[in-house]
């Protein structure tokens, strides 16, 4: 686990590690063939409400 990949939560921009198998169902979403990881249930729920808002913002930042 030394090379653990870090992801950016698209909602709050917090750095997050890939969730374990139990957390995966609650802290990740597959949207348009890409998996997004979140720091909390709040950010996951926020993303579900309006995914295009966060996906489009992430594309602008890249």
C-alpha cells in the first residue's frame, strides 16, 4: 500500500484514498464510464443531486 493512489473529491476538492470494499458502495459513483470517489456521504449525495455540475467543473480545472 505504499503506492496508494490519491483521488480528488469532485464536490469539496478534498484528497481521498480509494475506499475499501465496504465503503466503496457509499463513497464512490460511476458516472459516464468514470468512477468518482468521495470523502463523505454528504459529498456523494451532493454529487448524485447534480453530477454534471461537478463533472463539468472538474473538466474546466484540468
